[in-house]
């Protein structure tokens, strides 16, 4: 059997959970193993390496499911979505969607939501590095001028219906309720903060390109004195603003 003839059965054995023997029993590897046995070595290593990568990214999902159930789910995912990513850290990007369409989602919808959250943490950890505007400069512009805000890539506003933050932090008494979260990387470290509904609406509006004045006006829940000033100060202090476009009045 030449190289071209071996490629098809090798690919089949590498990916499929249940493999079938090749047609020729006389085909043998150099060390005396028949080809299915030789291919099985790579099959095991392939699934083990990808499962390990998924475990590292979705550790909280694994903790809730249990090691064996999570391993079986990973093998189903790997078999249905063979790796085509250059970077191994990118491989789990479709895992939350896979989990949301799994029968598990009907019984435990928290798992898919948690996977979606953990993927964002993973993604932001490897997002391109950008230099944000200094907090003092950003606050000055936000206070004195109407502007459009452009955020760094390593930032996302995340909405959860199932209180994933406490579960991710392994809190003993998690709050299973809707929440808005800001996930961002600051000085090389991914951070997560809860947002008030007003903060969440403001940040979403700014992400959509609305001028600051419009985004503030669209968020009517500014009931306490000084609340807008406090929100703008927190926005600047987080160092997530990459650029500000001052608008002409």
C-alpha cells in the first residue's frame, strides 16, 4: 500500500469513534502492526489532545457535568467537527453551539450558557493586544465632549439568563438569575465585572456606534444624583477605550 492509498483509511480511523478495518489484512506498518492497529495509536492521541484542549477552555462545564460525561460529549463533538484550526486554542469556538443543540440543553440549559461564557473568556485571553487611552484622558473627553467610542477588541458585554458568573467562580451559593457582565482584558489579565442594567444598555449603545449623548439619553434609568458621572468614571478606569472620535457641535 502506497502513501496515497493509506491516506483515506488513516483519516477514517483518526476521526471516527467507531473505526472499521481496512480491506487488506496484508497491509502492515513497519513495526509489524497491521494498519488499523497502527492508525488506532494516532486516533487515541488525536482525541486525547483535543479533549484536553476543550477541558482547559470549558473547565466549569466539565466540573458540572463530571469528567466521564464531559469526555463523551467532547468525543461526539470532535467526531462531528474535526479540527481544521491552525491554533489549538481556536478549536472550541463551535462547542457552545454544539452543546446548545444537544439533548442536554433541554435538561440543563445552564451548560450551554456557561460554555458560551467560557469561550468568550478564552477568546479575549488571546485577542490582539491594543493600547487603550489612559484613564484620565478618556474621562476628560467623556465629561467635556460629545463623542463616539471605539473599544478595544478584548472586550465584550455578555448577557446571561442563568447566572453563569457565580457558577464560573465556583461560588457555593450561586445566583441563578439574568445578569449583564463585562468581560475584558486589562494589562494581560481577563477580568469579569457585573453591570447594572443601565451600564449594560449604555455600553451596548456605544458599541453600536451611537454618540455618547444619544446612548445616555436612550438609557433613562439614571435615578440617583451623580450616577452618570460614576458610570463614566468606571468606564474610563477600566482602560477598555481604544479611541474617541470627538463630534462637532
